[in-house]
């Protein structure tokens, strides 16, 4: 026998069927012959007992099981004999009982008989060869897409990676989405190291062009109508319209959630929600202090500090939290737009499982909700802890494992239960992030005669000495709607995957923070973020 052939076990419970189909086996011959013609080695069992004996004695790659509703108790017996083997269920009725049993016992496909031999083989091939085809065809499609894109680029004056195309912010969103989708397609594939290397190089080149593009255009966006949606626009553009038409809204800000993180969470929520995805650009700098306050206030940092100095806190001063006035800022934004809500909006910040449990209880017990805002700090907290705890670095050594970790966390988190309960209550959920993060690979030296803030992707202070290749200096904060506090404060934002290290401590901090996830600078990963509107199904 050809060792490459896939062995298929066909089990028929003929005892109940012989009375109505006396020549049952002859009825099956076209299916079996076609499967053999397609290269499968098919074994046939005409009773439950014989089928189970064969399954225990020999190795098979899949089971085809003819099982009607009254015989559905046979399903757990097959699954007990082999917990992981793919099973295709054939049924003439497709009734509720058989479908429920199929779902409970992990049946991979259900076909209503009679069906065509080709349909059966197509289902079988997809089950058995899906991973092999994914391994084989993903690289081919990537190379084809790569060649097509480079052919197009060579014939175009402008491309999405052209830093001189001032208003092509949508093109950059599309470009980044493509990069992230390929990242996820490559996850788990073997023998694609060379393609991953090419993909990583393409991404680095794109990030270099993107950082140049943002440096040239960001301050223009602040005064132009032809600009992307920014952090200050998110609440007004996506939350307020839902409130105005009378919906009960849950607004969720997932601190430090990147686009690829969302794409791993999305399938978990799909069964409960219809989804409409949007994208926006984080303001600069891409830190929680600036970005999240901008979302809740609808104001740029300089405007916020000028209008409400009592609600604005500078990084590094005596305040224990520089984002502790988010509820007040949200209420002020609603007031500016003339929106009065009853009951009053609710705000809650979740840092740990205790907070998740408290919020879930509140959601259970509260009768009416107009607007509930929830900040989830887990991802940001983990990102920072990963830089400090070696065990976390081993658990999440790269971006692929980070994506997998995020998916597992959300699947098993009370946050997921909060979303499901909100769906049961008919609430509209709007979920977004305040900024992303980037895997830092290149330390860049920085120094100053004055004290600087401690961030690795953002430093604030005076007389900053740096390399222009690694950082973007904002020495006129008013042009970027940033505070200067009358002290001639400058801002230096790391570019691409650089991180800023003091020259006199270079080797020490390089060893600590090499390969860490950081934020505050300019990169695709930190700036381009999802806003998703979820409506209960």
C-alpha cells in the first residue's frame, strides 16, 4: 500500500437500516470507489462493534459515520475510542437532536444524505489537508502578492510607502492591515523562515517610511480637515452618535491593545456580535498619559492643560496617577456637546481580576445604563511587567506568542463575560485602544545636562542630545498642541524600533530592555489602532 495514502474508516449502523435499505452496501459503492480513486484507502465496517474494533486496532486519519438521531449515542463511543480523529457525520434528517450531539462531541462536518461523492471528498480533503495546504499555498500567495505589489510600485508615482504623499493616511491604514494579516497567517507555519525574514524586512522599510511620513504631516493634520481620525475625535465620532439615538452603550478602552491583538480577540466575540471596524491614528506622543486623556476629553494635551489645569497632571510630578480624571474629562466632553444622560454615565477602571469581578457584579445588578465607560489595564500592565520579569519574557518571547497570549487571556477573562452579559442586555459595545506598542530591537544613545523623563520611547526635558536617525525632536510644542509649561520643554520620540538609553548607562539598559515592548514613539504598531462597534446578534 502507498504509505502516503490517507486511511479512512467508514462506519455504518446497518442494523436499523437493513429493513428499509437491503442493498445498503451497494448504495455506498460509488462513494467508496470515488474516494479510492482520489487516493484514499477506505475500510468499511457494517456495525458499530466492528467499527470500534477497527478504530482501536488500526491507525486511521478520519472516520465517516452514518448515524441517525436514534443512534446518536454512538457518537461519544467513537470519540472515546479516538479523542482527536476528524469525523464526518452522514445523516438523512439533520434534526435538532443529531446536530446537538454533533456539536457536543466535536464532529467536524455534517452532510445531509444523499450527497454527491465529490461533496464528501471535498469535505474530507479540507479536514485532512487544510494545514498542509495552508503550509503549501500561503508562501505561494505571499510571493505572488509581493511580486504584484512591487510591480505596481515600479509603475506608480505614489505608493502607500511614499512619505511625500501628504494625505495618504488611509493608504497607510490599508498597508498596516495587510502587514498584520500576513503576520497572523504566518503564525504557526513551519518552513517559512525565509519568507518571515522577507516580511520582516518589508515591515521595517514600511515603518521607516511611515515614521518619515508622520514627521512631515502630523502637525498639518492638527489644523486640516483632510486628516485621519485622531484620538481626540474617537469619542465624538463613534460613541456620541450611538448615545444620541438612545442606545445603551458600553465604551471600552483596552490600554495598549494593538491591531494584531484585536484580530486575535475578534473571533471570540463573533458568535455574540455583529461588528463594524474602523481605524484611527493615535496622537503624539503615544503614551497613556497623552492618548487616553485625549480620548476622554476630546482635547489635545495643550488645550487640556490650558482649559482645565486642575485636571491635568504632568508625568513625573507628585501625582500618583496622571489619568485619574478621565471620568471628569468625559463628563465635560459630553457637556460641551450638550448631552445630558439619565442615569448619569458610569466610569470604571479595571487593573486586576478583583476589579473585573466587581464590574461584572455591577453590570448584573444595575437596572438602566445610558453610558458605561470601562478602561482595561491588563495588557499595558503585562507589557511593562514583561520587560521586568524574566519568566514573562520566556512565556512571551516574541510577537507571535504575544498574540496567542492575548487571545488565551481574553477567552478566559471575566472581561469576556462582561461583553457577553452586555450582549444579553442588548448594549452596544464600542471597543478601542489608546495606543499600541512595538518590539524594541535597537538601542539609541541619548543624553542631556538636565533631568529627563524615564520612558524608553519618549523623553521630555531640555537640551536633549540624540541621533536624528533614531528620534524625532519636538522643540516647538505649541505646533504639536503639546504643553511646554513655560520651561522650553522639548519632546524626543523614538522612531521605528529604537529605544532611548542614556549614554552613560548604555550597556546596562541595553541588556535589560533589548527585545521589550514599549510605546511612546512613532511606528505603525503604536499609532494605527482599531475602533470596533459591536452590536448584539
